[in-house]
C-alpha cells in the first residue's frame, strides 16, 4: 500500500516531518516501510505549455509543427509526432537541457529541417507506468483537462511532488490497507487524533428498497451486504485530483464512476462494486454460491465454469459478478450508463481466497477481503461513494439502503494488567503511560481496580487477547526503549534432533569424500519428476505453474543432479562429483497433500583420477560410486545392517551395473549407472548415481556404537580361493563365510576375481582374505584350521565350490 504523504497530511497533522523520517519512525513501530518513492526524482526543467497553433510538417505526414507558449515573451516551435496533438491544449513540455525518464537529456534540434525547442511529453516519458496512464492518452501526449499556469513546473499539477511511503504490510495488519487505517496508525505514533472528511449525503431519489430487491442465501458467508442506487449519472473523466490519487497508487483512471469506487477503496480500505442498474432486468440481486460448472464471463472477457465454492452476485438467475473478486461483463459500467447500483459488503475471506486462487484473479478487492476489512466502515464507505457520485457525476442518490444482511461482530473486551505488561517487557511503564498509549490508539477503556478493561474497535480485528495489547504498548512505547535483560528460569539446552543430526552427518561425509553440494529446483517436467522409480508414480502438477519446465513436484533427486551435470558439461566442466540433500514429494490419495520424504543423492561423471607422470587418467566407475556409498553408510551406523541386491526394476538405470541397497527388509535406495539410452538421449558420458531414503534410516532400530579397546594380541590372515558358478554372488559367499568362521572372524575381503577357459565355462575364481583376531589371547593354528575347515565344508556343500 503506497501511502500518499500529502493525502495523509490532510487526515493527520504531520507537523512537517520529513517523509523519510516519518517512514523510519513507522518502521520502528512495527510496520516495515519498503521505500519512500519520489515520482519527480531525477526530472528537471519540465513545465506546462499552451499550444497556440499547429500546422503539418512540410516534409512529414505524421509530424506537426506546434507554436507553444511557455510563459516567455515569445512562443517557441516544437515538433511533435503524437497523433492527438491539437491547438489550444495545455501540455507537458520538456525544455532544452531537461531530464526526462531514464535520465534522457532533451536538446535543441531539428527534425527533418524544422527547429524544435524541446519536447511535448506523454506521461510515460516522464516516468509514469504504462499501466496507470488513462487509455485516451496511452498512445499520445498528455493533455490537461483545464488550463494550468503556463511555464510553471509540471510536478505539482500531476501529483509528482508528493512522496509515497510504501507500507510493506504483514497479513495481521490489513487494517492499514486504506488511508483511514494508516491515519490511525500514524496518528497514534505522533499522538494526534485523525480527522476524516465528513459525509453529508442528501438523498432525494426514490427509496432504495423500491428500486432493488436484495437477498442473501448464505448469511454466514456474507455478514454484510448493502446497496444504493445513484440515478441520472453522467459518465466522464474524473477530476485531475482524483486521478492523481489513483495513479499514485498504481491504479489506472477509467471514468468517474469506476474511479470513485477505487478511490473509496484506497480511502477506507473497503472494496465496492458498481453495476449498470438498467442492465439488471429483474431488479433483483441474489447472493448465493455458484452451481457446478455455471458459466460466467468476467470484465476481462474471460469465460469461466464456476465451482460450488464460489460466491456469486446474481440477478436471481444468472451471475453478474464473482463476489469480492471481479465483476461481470453483462453489468459493467459503460459510457452509456445512466443509473448505477453500488454494492458495499463483507465476504468470507476463505471463500474469496479459494475463488481468487483457482481463477488466478487476484485483485485489490480480493486481497482485502481475504485479509479482513473494517466492518464498521461498510455503510460509511457506501455513503461516501454515493456522495462523490452525486458531486462528480451529477447523480441523484436513492433514499435509504437495501440490506441483504447486516450483522456486525461484537467489539471484544480485553482485561489488561499493567503489572503483567511490565513483567513481560522487563519495563517499568506506569499505568498512566499505558492509558495514554491506549488513548493514542483511539481505544476505549475503563479502570477496574489495578487493571484496565479495554474495548477493541472493530477496525483492529488483529487484537483479541492480552498479549496483542502488550505488543501494541511495546511498539508505541518504543522497542528501542526496552531494557536488555537476561532470561530467568531453567534454560533448555539446544541440540539437533535425530533427523537434523543425520542430515548434517551425511553432508559432512560426502563433502569429506570430495563431492560438491548443489541445490536443484524442486519443480521439473513430468518425465523428470517421476524418473528413477520402480513403478511410474502419479506426477504431482502445480495448479498454476510459472513455466512448463517447472510444473511438477520432484519425486526423486537424481533428475535435478543430471540437469546440473548438463549445465556443467555445457560450460566445459567434465569431471563432476556432486550431491544434494532435500525432500522429494510422494503422492498420496486425492484428499491428502503429498508426503515429503528426506533423501540424499549423488552423481559421478568424468575422471576418477587425473592423468600424471605416475598414472593414466581413469574414468569413474561403479565401484567408485559404491565405495562412497559404503563409506557414508558406515559413518551413518548402518553398514552392518545393509546388503546389496541385483536391481532390475529401475528401467532408467543400467540393468547390469545397478545395485539395490537394502536395510534389513526395507529398500534404502540404489547405486548404479544411468541407462545408456538416457545417456545417449541427453548427451552424457558414463554417469553413475545413487539415492538414499533417509526416512528408512530414521525409522530403523540401530544398535548403539560401542567403542572397543585396541587388540593386544596378534591377528591371523588366511587366504581362500574358490571356483564357483558365475551366478553365485560375492554377497552370498561372504554371508556364508561369516556364518561359519566363528566369533574370531573380524573381516572378509575379496581381493581377486578371475574368469577364463582354464577355470571352465560359466565359472569364475574368487579369492578372499579372512582376518581372525582374539582380543584376549593369541590364536593357535588349530583354532584357525577348525574355522577354515568349517568354512570350506559349508562352501562346498551349499554353493558347490571348488577349493583351489
């Protein structure tokens, strides 16, 4: 909300305080000010000129020679190319040596041989946004609606000498989304009581209830709904002062009727809507919820199929407006409108938010209804708009108000304990000082012994409990005045929870192993979002994606890493080892939000070791990736519970170079090479990836890590070479050895693999080193031989192994 300093000064005595200092003071009291905008900043030597005469340029069919009075003894000639330039216009003129928007300097010059002493400007050329320029001047120069002092600086006559204080309003302070609310806030800060224009409405028309029948079928969704009729209006441009109020707040002036509703919106924070009364044949207004797929066309000529959650304003049959969001094309105000039906209402914020979200029609009105409005001002704002229409459109107001519903909420009363305030804030503010703050806030109160009973006005619907009042006292007393005190009582020692600790440990380990951490987009295309899953899951699409490439929530982390790899390859970075930790989104049923699952994933591509005089360059392979995974699992404390299986379900990975990682009976993740077809399609070299589901580790019951003393007695290593069928896995051999070698076996390590004709067809030789150690004594050859005999017997009987 951009608060006009000049307009605010009409409501509160600002004592001439500098706008920037005022903004700083407002920020200190709890409402952040994003900036103070000076519309005339960087502009100079731009004045009002009067076009005395015009004639066509002799060498151009679109240029005009203008004789312009700038207040000097003689008029000057300016060449203008605008299509709407004409004699006797009062216009904006940039003099030679002036600066216009974009820091462009205007010089004397010639245009096709004719001298031009400056430039006749459009509003856009002096810094106005295209979105606020009145449509009649959108493609030409701006023309003042009435004569203005010739030669005077243009800025005061266009509101550009004003300063706009941009309130960055949080949702709980929606009461300041209007000049009245801002005046109350600034008035409390400066110890001034706001003053507002009086509304003296003289209704001379027919009774409103005879002109329109108003009914509300959902009173709980529409607590207030009021209407009045203004007859015999003249549609024309608004006076310049009103247009200035609008365009300084980013609203384009349209005509006097529409502009009045927007002006009251800014003044009171109360949205209004104007209907063409003569287009409502039934002379009936029925407010109800829409029917399923009910057709409706909004003012922007867009057609909709409505939903039952939408509130609509109807003529008893068909919709005329989406309540609180946007009006309908069938009842819009046009230049031929003569009778206006004005609406002022309160709509349920949740209902308005749902409609605005699914239609993506977020307006100034819907924003205010969603966050809340001052229900005391609903009727006052309606009267104010009617009064302005009578003054600016020569209309006649109907007598009374047609009421569809009018239920005002009770004003809450909160008991404030000054002792409690000082205890919470650590201050010694007197009760009298607290009463003075309540008076500045325009809150009524009564003393009840040592406590104060405060009546909260409806315009401050954000206050309902004592803590809210304590906050009001703290911010107006001054946060900078609050003393620094140490907390009392028993302090809770901060610590990471199990999930946080697991994630940090995993990240530190991968960083220590040489991988770089990346952060990828959570939004992808549908194929990317659902890749690397055993069964193709249902993609989760956003309702209103910003781009087609970012329309679906990711269900894996690997796709993002592959996009990062492509980016690096495009920038000639070929050796890439990266990881990411983040949440993926797993779809559930239609009634529930997707489940967020913490994952960690990594990617390897390029060289594992660089070429040097000692060694050749070696490309990364499956065992590099698996080694990193094993190291990570060991640090996370799950290596002893993990085993690997052949992965055949993931079609996006190489079927012969991918392993499924199991933690007990739960699938923990995978490690393997990206499928060659993917690599070819995406122009990737050999690329290896892994992904772990951290929620599986968090849910597992893991044994506690117990430190062991260093062994005092020597260890014994025995080697064992076996000839096995090629389908027998290393994991099966290791498991069988561990089950039969006894309690002194500490480690089994494969150190050689050989296959060839000498071994036999479909055979291979696997060699293992078994490491034995007894922490309490020296092992004897007899003990080792017994263990080895038991191992070889089991291997021969169960795996049909040949011991070499």
